[in-house]
C-alpha cells in the first residue's frame, strides 16, 4: 500500500504484489500543486487497487 500518490519506484518492481493507493485526506489542490499531476480519483473509494 502507498499513500496519497503512486510512487514511481514501486511500478514494475519484482518485490511488489498487489498494489493499493490509500486516501489520507490531502486536498486535491495540494496534491496537484506538489506533484504537478491530477489527484487520484478517490471519489471511487478511499483505497484504490493499482496493480
């Protein structure tokens, strides 16, 4: 499980099984300002399965 935003280093790692992204209530505007990407769609649920 990773928090707030997907971490690039976890993508494609042979050590990672199912990967989930959890909402920790960081406002979307803050997430977008810090990362430069659109905030994850947590309207679909507080925990999202990524892989």
